[in-house]
C-alpha cells in the first residue's frame, strides 16, 4: 500500500517522537524523562500497547506448547537516534529485532549496564560502576506475522554516561533453529554493545557491498564474509559504536538465477518479458525467496555476530532489490515483474534493516483495482494479503527518518533517508538514493529540500555538532567515465565483441550469470554520469552552503564500486585557502566491497590513469588523492600484486573503513601526545612540513594528509592522532591482504580530516534545484576528455588476439607503460559496458 494512504497507529512514542515534531528546536525543547525514570515508573518493564501484540494470524493458530522461543534469525541491533541531545542527560535509543516461528510466546528482553569496557582486549569486562547497573526489561512489539514467521521488535534506550559504557542484553528462553532443518544452532541469546561517553562522538565502521555477485567463485574468497572476522578483531581491541551500511547489505540477484524469476529471465522476447504478469503465485514465491535469503545471509558468521553487538544504521542500494534496479529503461522498469520484486524487496528491507512495519500489501497483478502506472495511486489494496498477514500499525515514525513527499517511480513507497546524531559532535545523514531513482534522476527536487531543511534545522539547534557525515550509496568525487560512453558509439568496437563472444577471452572480467562487469556494472548509477551532472553539482553546492552557514566540516561516504579510494573537493589553489579554513574541502571516503569480489587489477589501474583534476566550478576542484603508498602484504609470500607501481589512487581489494574522532575529549593521551581538554599541546605541522603546498593536488593538501597510507598514525584504526584539530576525524581504510585468508587479515591506510576552523569567503546561499539550472561554469577536467580516434582504436584492436595471452603485470613504475594484455583487457572492459547499454536500451 502507498505510504500516502496508510494510517499507522501503535505504541505511544517517547516524548521526542510525538506528533508535530518537525524541527530540532521542537525535538530538543525541554527535558524528557531519562531512561532510569522510565524504568522506575514502569517497574522495570517497558510495555507496548496491547494492540501491537494482537493479530489475526495468532488468533487463528495454536501456540507453541512450550515457553521456548524458536528463533529463525537475530538478534539484530540497530541504533536509532539520540534524545536530549543538547542537555546534560542525553539518551541513546535503539532497537533489537528477532524473527521467530509463528505461534510463539511473546518474548522479553533484559538489559543491564556493565560499566566501562575492560581493556584493549576485553569488551565485556566490568571496570567501573554504571549509573544504570540495575537490570531493566523491555517487552516486544509484533511488527509482522504470517503463517510461518513473526517479526518482534524491542525498543531499547540507555543513558550516555560520563565514560564509555558497555551494555548487555539477553532474550530469555531462546532456542535458535535453522528454518529448513529445524536443527539447533550454536548461538547465544546474550549480547553486548558499547556507547560512547557524553563527551565523545561515536566510533564508526563503514562498509558496503556485503555479498557475492552471481557466479562468484566464493571459495576463492575465503568461502564467505571473512573480512568481518577482522571487523570483530578491531571491535574487540577498541569498541565500535555504530556500523553504517552504505547499500547492498545483501545480494538478492539470485532470484532470477536459481529463484522464482528464472523462467521469466529465460524469456527471450523483450515484449513478452515486459507484459509478463506478477500474479499471486509469483508474489508468494518471491516473498519466500527474499525472506529465506535474508535469514540465510544474516545468520552467516561472522557477519551474524557483528549484527548482534554493533548497532547498525543502513540505507539500501540496487542489490538489496536486484542488480540495476532503477537504472534500466523506464518502460522496462514499469513492467509488472519489476514492480512486484520492488515491493517484496522493500518489505523485507523495512523489517530486517530498519525494524519498522512494512506496507500492508505489496504489488500483484491479481489485486483488484490495480493501476497501470506506478507511482501515481500507489499499490492497490490486496485483500488476500490483508487477510493472511498481520502488520502492526505505527502512529509515528522514528524521528531519525526523513520521508520523501511522494512515492518513488518504481518502488511505490516514499523514500526513507536517515538523520541521526552520532555522539557529541557528529551529525549523520544517509540519503535514500534508490527509491526515487530513474535513469535520469537520483532524488526528487522536493526530497532534497526536505533533507537539507532537516539538516539545517538540526545543526542550528545544536551548536556542538561540528562534523557532518553524509552517506551516498555511490561515490561523488570519482574519475569521469564519459570517455567510455564516447567509445561505445564507435563502430570499431565490433571486432572486440567478436573475440569475446567467439573465443571467451578475458572471461574473468565477467560474472557467469549475465556477463556484468562487477565494478561499474551500471554506469547510469554514477553521480558523474552525464545525465546526473547537474543534479550532482546542485548537491555539492548545497553541501557547501551547509558547511559555510553552520561552520561544520562535511565528509562524504560512498561505496558500490568494489574498490577503495579517497576523493575530495577543495577550493581552487589560486584562492590560497588552507584546508582547515576551507568549507569546500569535503573528502569522499570510498570503501567497497567488504565481501564481494574486487575488480581486476587492470580496471583499477585504468581508473587511476583517468584520475584527472576536475573543476566543478570556478572555485571548486576535485580529484582522488594519492592514498595507497604500497600494496597490502607487499613482499609477503603468496600475496599477489593488486595494483601497478604507479597506481596510488585505487585499491582493488576487499575493505572497510574505521572513522573516529582525532582527539579525545576525556583528557586522555592522543597517540602518545599530551593533551589538554582533548587538544594536543603545540601547533600542528603544516602540509609538506614547511608550509608550502605541492603543485600536484593529488598529494597532501594539509597536515592530516601527510604520509597518507600505511605510515600514517591513523592507519591501524586504533589510535587517535591529534592531527585534525579539535573536531577532526581520523580515517583508516582496512584493506584485505589475501582473498582466501579465512581470518580476513587487513592492512590499514590512514589519513586525518581536519575540523573546519574559521571559514573563508562567502558563497551564494540560493542553490539551484536539480535538473533545472546548469549553475556556475560548466564542469571541466584539467585536460579534455576525448575518446580515442578511430585509427587509434583500430590499431589496438588489430593486435588483441595475439596479445591476450601475455602478462598483465606492469613492467615498471611508469603509469603510461601498459602491457599489451592490459590494453586488451581495457578494451574488453569497454566492450562489456557497450553490451550493458545495448541490453538496457533494448529493455532486456
């Protein structure tokens, strides 16, 4: 059902979530009851209203004869928001989700404080006295139920204390079972998590692309999500307070390979495909597939352990639905099958990743009154689903959500961006860039207006927020790929296509299902695609406005591309503005993928060679920085080279990021440097050590970028460097050394983002709306981007069959000295992009 038409009623919200709260000023007006007060007033039991525990499903079926809870999935821990954010008694709010078999007794959760985390190697140790050491209990809310399963949510809250604190929660009488076999699993119902002190910001872990593309040789990559072993290692040494999922937390692409869409996928005629009905039988089969894929993946270790003890904040991307969703041609995206799987994927995204009730019904062509065009009247009511399923109604959305004003064009629900405060000094916004996406837009103009109005209001209300982290599913400061689109228009590509199809050369570039290239498999998704350039420029300008107006540093997170990199926007060097005073300085931390396979070395090297210095406008430049001083595990026995000697910008190896405040606000030492109120004694060293700037903006722009990489003080992800000023952030991208290592061992690459001190210049505060105004001077690179001439391409094509067997290892440190096999690989990559475009233009 369309969100516009749903009336959600349910539990009485906390005071900070009451109706009419639209601004931070209202949200933080006055003191709300502390967690301890709420505990005392309810005798330790937090009870949802009886209506949320009722449901037609349980009334029609008998209950389990025992008091044991048979749990199919969970517990999954989410962080939601902070209340009392400007007071002396801020409160952390989160949720825990479990999925049980149907007809189970109502579960309960017990929570108690453990005091400060014990030591560097002990998260659960008791060291100190918690203000809330007394055990509290939280009753569950039934979010959704059908004949096989029930989703239960616990809303929990804890106070921020004077010191970092550990908390333990337990769900009694739990028996974890596998859905298919019914066998017990070796999981425990007791978990711990950590919350920063009142004076600290949260220690963040960022990841994306947490799954495998269809056709991946999974045993070659450790047999599963092994890099999460390294995440847990870091978490054990120094607790992570929140993990941010940047999209593709799960890969559902298999639905059209070994799932219920296989028969539809095999239809060769595009017209028949587009007209194929998504009837009730197919809806049920897809619903079952998506649910089982979620439970399978979220029960997979070590990812499952992390889910229960590191609070999550997520936004989705295409693979959470199906590969490329939203970026195919419009007439194909409107076909019944895509509308149907969009609804089913959204349902389980709401439940598993956000812990909120889904819409009452999802799209099916069997529903009466079905509309022909999506996004107008929403999804028609389906009496079959409404009769068989229970869906809780919720009166008020959690205040962390920023909902779009109207349904998306293909997922016929409102977009759901996420705003929350990450501790004392950091604000966070994750933009839902998938629900409203088409080939020609990423978000509606009015959605941007709502998002930036919310951010501006929050920053105005809380002057302690000094760093704003923006999550975009796809990188925004990234090499241009316009040249690929130019090549695709050349008829010279034909011979390369012949060699690929006839002889299967360079098959490692492509997965075994649909031949997609795993990196940039959909050029239309990128902010740097030609059809998104005006929207991209608008977004960057509005971010500059936020930074200037509120004196906050903005850092951007991006994933999707299956490699690590670090881009940044910054003021044109001619303006001579130090990065510490530059509101245009915005780093883009690119971390992808934590689980999926990386692209071939040739692709990463190709992108590094396309790393131009671009001019967004007359005052703003952008480029990737030189971040990787060496390959991970370079020189170790059995560790293969990952990049060419001259590639210091892109790293094709699995990875994740750790982000932490550069300074301690607990009067501790910062990486061995004495501090006063968290600020190191002495002056920071200027960029390049002598106050001069390099003529190459890909190198260090400020002290925090000096010695970026494995030699930087932040590289381990465990130490505060003190290099970023009072409100700077240390960044470490942890890169996997060896793909088949079951321990997922990584090497860290570090840099520090400076806080924004005194801003320089003024900017126009009237921002253009997306897709309406070209804005300032047209964006341009430092050198023209042109496609190779026909004769050049022809010369390279003529030798492809004879050179494809050669070595693709770089012969030396010169980036321009490419091997013949690498040239062939580049052209084959370009050919695959052409095929992808041709396929989507044809609606296949």
